[in-house]
């Protein structure tokens, strides 16, 4: 989360449907490309804001950063993640934000924005309510922890094999960031980091894919006699589109 002023964090049912969206569980190249472009633009925005903040002698931090227990700064939980105390502070956050943000966004931008809002609220409120010092707090590391938590649990909540593997790999690759969530790390708002992590897990649960109840078998139409006991079922119709069948099977596996 936001680091305190004294320092920063180191760092489809058919072939056409399969082509368009990749299916409920499958990967969509189009969504992945949009997620990458979105995150690159988001990161670029942070650098533009940092340039303006630097030109203003970091006055934006004072005006829009979080000050614990200050009612006048409560709304700043929504602006603090976009601000940083130095170029080094932003540099340390840039790569993990880009990578974890992309992994959190490749299932869709709308869901990613919802994740971001949840994480911003939980991380910012954690700092505002529970941080004991009155130090100004800004930074995107709360978002990083939130995306980390979301990516790690999304596949489990959605029961999606691909996302579960991605989450496990991300958890291993970025497990080191949990070290700065340990209480007592100098210059780091560990409460904001923990709040972001909790928010990411919470977002995974709230935004999980919900599956509808199983559809009951339809009764036989009036006038149609049920098959006698022991009769062999009619052979299934042979699909004339094997590629569509392959896509459906891969979709059911989450691939």
C-alpha cells in the first residue's frame, strides 16, 4: 500500500463463440491484449501524475495523501494510490504493478476496475482507521498487494484450472513482497499493505464466477412413450464440426 513519507517499498458453444470470447473459462487473446494496453496506460498515467507532483514540489502528496484519523483526508483514500513521494518510490512500484495488474485484468476490464475499487477502499480505510502515526501516506503498493491477493485466489474461487495455475505461479514469483507487510518495517505502511491484500482476497470472493443450478431433465412430451427398461439409448448425433467440439472440450477444462 501506500508507503509512509519516510520511505517506499522495495522492490463458446460453437466455433464462432470460441473465437470471440474464448468461452467462460478459456483464455481470450483479445481480452489479454486489452488488459495489457489498459495497464500500460494506467502506469503511464501514474508517471504523468508523478511529473506534475514533482513540478509542484510534491504538494499533491500533502493535499491528496491519507492522514490517519483526519476527517478532511478521508476521501483521499481514492487519490493516494496515484501519488508517490519520489521517482524511486514510483520506480519500485512500476514493474509489480504492471505484471500483477495485467494478471488481474486479463479476464475483463470491468471486473478489474471493480477489484481496484474494492482494494482502494480496504487499503485506504485500513491506513485511515488503524495506522497509529500521523504520517502522510501515499503510493500504489496497496494496489499491488490487492492484485496479488486477487490473482492468488481467483482460480480457486472460480474453480478455474488455468487461473489457479496462474495464481500459484504469481504467488511464488512475488511472495517476497509479503516481507514488507510485516509490522515494524521502517518507512512502510504495513497496515495499508495488509488492507490491500485482504481487499484482493475479498474481491476474489465477491466477484467469483457464479454457476446456476443444474437444469432438471425435461419430461417426455405428451403422447411419447418412455423407452422400455433395458432399451439401448439412441446414439448421440455426430457433430459435423470437430473444431467446435475441440474448443468446447478445452473450454470445459478451463483451457
